[in-house]
């Protein structure tokens, strides 16, 4: 032997996938990402959504533009606290005719909203925007059309009594994945978009940017 010390090559450790920061307080959005295998942490943005919507409506913005603007505002705000991080903002707007609906403030408002939607077709627009260091990298707006059946007042009161404050957590006063499915006669659109996050296009973007394996 010539005295040289042999060293064994060690395999290079795989880099962990970068964590996505979700700029949303929505429990269901975080669950959808985690269940799909996306490494995600949550930091809710602090945006006066009602004021932003009023301003955008006054400027003539439509439902899709409002949803996209709010999603980007959330992502931009959180991005300032996560240098180098990939931040995803999301927002959903419900449009029925010329009216836009927000999350109801109380059960009485939820009842009034559901009465306004009863027997009618409405549209859910779910926007998602990806930002890094203040630069918008990607966005997508998903659309779904839903028609409520002409349910009775008795059914409506029983529905609200059963779901309680959960009716206040979505723009439509319903959760399609639960008792809210009974409100509908017809649905045309992507299930994830209805839940508030166009998941499949977002997963494509994350694969293209090596957050997820392709």
C-alpha cells in the first residue's frame, strides 16, 4: 500500500422541497394542499377585504378581477415577511347576476343569502396567485357554475340549525363537501375550485417549479 487513505463516496442528500407559504386563513385550503402532499405552512394575510372589494367595484372591476386582486394582495403582503419564499394567495368570489356575495355576518344574513340564491344559478370564481419576493410568478382563476334547487323554507331552517356557524365561513353559506350538497340541483365545474382553491393548475405550477416531483 502506498499510504494513501481511501475515502468512500457518500451519496449527495436530496434537497428538501421548498415549503409553500399559504397566505390564507382557510382551513380547507391548507388541508387540500397537505392532503395532496404539498409542504405548506400557513400565514394569514391581514387585508380589509370589504374595503378592497368596494374600491374595485367602484372602479368597474368584475368578479374574476376582484378575486385575483385580493389573492395577489394577500400573497404580496405575506411575501414581505418571507424573503425568497414561494407564497400562494387565494380568494373566492360568488357572483349571482350583478350581485356579489361575501361571507355572511350572522345566521340571519346567511338565511337571506340562501333565499336570494334559491332556485337560481350562481358562479364561484376562485383565484390563486404565486409570489416570490414581491414578483408575481403565476396566477389562475377557476370558475364553477352551481344551480340551487327550489328548497322549502322548512328545509332551509333545518339546514341552518344543523350547520350553525359553519354557514358563516364561506361566501355561499354552504360547504359542498357536507350538508350543503343537499342545496343543489346541478353543478358544473371543478370540485376544488368550488372549495376555494383551483388545486390541479396549482399542482402543475408547483411541479414546473420543482416544489413537487414531476
